[in-house]
C-alpha cells in the first residue's frame, strides 16, 4: 500500500468528535480524550513530515486507547472498538483503503460524529 497517499484528515476529525465521549463518561474521560487527540495530531504531523510508518504506529496506539476508554461505557462497546481498531490496522497492512476508511467512519460515529466522509482522498 502506498501509505503516503493516505489522507490523515479523518483522524484529525475523529479527535475533534471525541467530545461526546467526555460528556458520556464524564470528567474521568478528559485526560484520556486529550491524550488521544494529542496522539492523532502527532500522527498527522509525522505523516506530513514523511514519517508515515511512525504515524500509523501512533494511530494504532490511539485506537487502542479509544477501545480502552470505551470499556468504561460498556464491555460490548469496548469489544466493538477493539475489533474496529484491529480491523483498521489489518486493512492498512494489506492495502485495503476502503475498509480502513469505513473503520474510521464507524469509530467517528461511535465517538459522536454523525457524518461520514464519502469523498475523502484515501
């Protein structure tokens, strides 16, 4: 997969949409959500600086943190988020941009963003 062609804008938007989790979980979620947002912003910066493998590694870690945060809501929700994170990572590894994008859109919806990105540059 030509990782340089992947648009990381969806991850920035995912970070922006995490506010709903803060509201749902409460004050305990704030530091975790802040860390996830920071990591997603760092991943975007790394990709822009040509370190796409480093960016992907950071995104994987952030998705794992998101799954852990979901565990505070509901064990079934946490399992879904873990599966989505794994699905996303596997899709990137095999070059399946459509599945990777779908996984990100589902994560964004779960985080409170009702919109998907049908026209992103994946």
